[in-house]
């Protein structure tokens, strides 16, 4: 007996995904399991546990939750209009780029956090989403979980629950030369448990950046990003040289201004000294002039008396 509780099933009538909150209770939900095609039972009237779909008691379906959430993610992607891709950093390009080591600014470009491109919202073309598509490479065949057409090229999307993409598949993806991202479904389930809303999972797949990681970036795009960054680094290097020259000039002017300041202070002191001497001499001159006038007056008076 399969005891897994499913929040979403398939409507037998429409073939679309059916949320438990939209289903009639019991077998009236008219829905089935994606794996065994058996009828599912909707349990959405109880108060003791979360609403869910389940198999009949005598079911021999061997589906597990990892396969279920993996299938569900692919089904939801088919209904999406766009996806927000994560930023591209230095480490995301190491595998992809054939010219990464050409840089002369290793101290700058080696930073793990060096961002070559910010997050990007890309639209899907209607009718251009393939599930479980097989490709042939020089290293053997590879089956991509999801293939969408983005900006006139294929983007591979690999959702995973506990089993991450292995090295062999990454090598085949590299040989195939198609940009690929992985989406961590385990982090979603850990946060929301097994009882989640269809819209919540769809929003997670579309816009959550923490769950997405670049597995591979096609060489043409990777090399273009590297070349663009090299040009920016060259520009910044030139600007840095100019800044150093400007700083030297500013330092020279500062030192010159200090010397001029000292000279100005000295001259101001000299001016003050001369002004004080002038004032002092002028006072003595006035005193002498007064004394001279007094003597003259005495002489004149003495003459008049005679």
C-alpha cells in the first residue's frame, strides 16, 4: 500500500493538474496518479490532518515522493511563461569558457563573487518546452529533464530532490554545449513540508534565485561575457593608473600649499611687525612734533615780551 500524501493530482477529465482544495471529496474528485494511473482519493473534509490525495488501500503503486515532486516540477514548468535565471559569477564560467585564463588581472577576476551578469527574467516561447528530451553527444546519449527555447537557443532545466547532477552528465552537457541550470526541490519541501499549494511551488520555480544554480553556460555566451569583462577590467586598470597620477599631483599640490602656507604666515608676521613699527614711529613723531611746537611757542612768547 502506498501511503504517500499528494497535494496535487491529475484530473482524469481535463488532464490538467488538480489542487486538493479544488477537488471534490473522495473518489468524486475523478483524478488519477501520474505513475500508475490508478484512481486517487481526495481527503479534503477532515479536520485532523492536512488535506491531500492518496491511493486506494489496496494500491500497489511504487511511486516515492522524490519521483512525485520531480514529475510535478516538470509539469508546472510546462505551464510557465517565464523563469528568472540566477546571476552569473566567475565560478559559473570556469567550465564553460575557453579563454578565462587569458586575463592579466588575475587578482581582480579570481574573486568568487565577481559578477559577469545579473539575474535575468527570460520568457518562454509557447510550444517550445520539451520534457525528457534525449540528445546524442560524443560521450553518449543524455536525457534532459526540461528543454525550453530562450533567446533563440536551448536552455536545459534540471530539477533535483536528493540526487544532484553527477559529473558524467555534466561532461555530456558540456559536450552538448547547452546552457543548463539546476533547481533544488529539496529546499522547497524542507520549508513547506509535503503540504504545499500548486501556486507556491510555481512561484518558487519561476522566481526563487536561491534554489537555482548554473551547471553550464554555452561557450559562445561564456566567452562573450569574459571578453566584455576583460574590456571593463582594462578600462578600470587605465582609470586606476590615472587615479594614481591624480593622487600624486594632489599630494604635490598639498605639499606645495603647505610650503606656501608657511611662507604666507612668515610674510604676514613681517607685515604685522612693520605695521607695529610704523605705528610706534608715528606715535614718537607726534610726541616730538608736540614738543617742538611747545618750544617754538615758548621762543615766540619770549620774543614778544622783549
